[in-house]
């Protein structure tokens, strides 16, 4: 298949299979005002000299600032900074109004909260099709390894965690009274990973529903008409990525999108109900070894914990 035969939407979907971190790149414009954009194109280039790169769309409003900047900072976001990512991914005028930051190298803003930060001197700017590729020499860096990094995959925010096979190997060698084997966070992760690993392939097989589509349809079963911004917050997906997923779902006849409102179609509602029943059946299979009273109590206890977080 030649490049001209590529379906841009389908190609983006293929790219979404590659998980990335989430960063906010910052600098100062020619007037000395702070500029920032959310980017997942960040990567390392060289250790000698220490170089990193990222890319920016040529249609971006902030392009001139970064193209001419002598310095920029890469702020790698932590898992609790979804709102920060959404803020800097928006088209708002003053993205720094609600962002806590200080001036770093060359005046480029460095966020107060981060998983890691790299303060860079611009090394080179290259043409990259409809993007510019910016290479920076790292002058200063810092990181907070107590912060879980924010991850972006398949159009949605995610968090990094151990692979289920790692959990299985640990479980096989640990005792019931071992700290890790009885720790809540560990137990929740193992349960989630095991459950989703069995549910998602069945949703795809029986209803041709991807995990990101599942999250949207599951919400729209009870909210058949919803503002896309609110929906993005509910499914932990940037609004830009949500609109892309919604457009794929519209092509499949599952939803309609007009202005900033998404509406589930008759076909979408039917598949959503079947999907719901499949998910409930999987849940029932998982909980079959405990009583209904224990199951109800488990859910209530989790709701109580979530409310406290």
C-alpha cells in the first residue's frame, strides 16, 4: 500500500497502539509571555551530547514562539495531572492562569508539579512534513520517582502498571500474609488487569467494540445525549481524541455528533445494551465464588474508598 492510499483516521488509530507519556512543553514568546502545549511526541535522541526532541504541528498557534525560542522546558506529567494536560491541549488564551509554575532556564516556565522535567537549550529545528521537529540540549533535569507517570494510549489517558504476567509470577511466589499479596493497591491492579484482559477481547469479538469505544458507550447508555466536554472528563480522554473516537463511532453508526453534543443512535443503544449484558455476565462469572451479599458489600466498600480519595 502506497502512502497516498493511507486513510488518515485509520493510520492515527494504528499509531494509538503505541503508548506514550504525556508532556507539557513550555517557553516564552517574543513578548516574554509564557507559552505551553501538550505533546506526546517527546523522545530521547542522544546521550553525548544529551539531546531530546519533540514535534509541533505547523498549524499550532504557538508555533512561532517555539520555532524562535532559544530555550524550552519539557514537563513530564504525573497520573494526577489529567486536568493540566487538558488545559494545555485546549485553545484557551491564558493556559497559565490556573497553572502553578516558576521561571526556569531562559525564563521558560517549569511547572510546580511533575513526574520529570528537562530544561533545554534549542539545538536544532528541522522540517518534518506538516510538523516541525525541535531538538533540545538538556541543561538541567529533575524527576520525582514517587509520582506515577501519566500515559496516553488508544486515545485515552492511562497509568503505568506491572504487566499481569509479572503479577502472576509474584503471586505464585508470595505467601498469603506477604505484604504485597495483601496490599490494597496491588490487589486492585491485579483484579482490574485480569478482568479487562478477558472482557476487552470479547467485546471486540462479539460487538466489534474497542476499549475506548466501550468507555464511551458504557457512559452513554445512561446519558444518551451528552456534551462532549463532559463526556471527555467522564471517560478520561482529551476532547480532541474523544472527537476523533466519536467520528470513528459515527462511521459505524453508533453515535451522532453535532456541534459539541454526542447522541447515541438506535444501533448504538442496541449494541450498548448487548455490550452491557456481556460485561455483567463477565462480572457475574468473576464474582461467582462469593455470595451476593459479599459482592454487594465489596462494591459498596470500593465506592466508599473512592469517595474518600
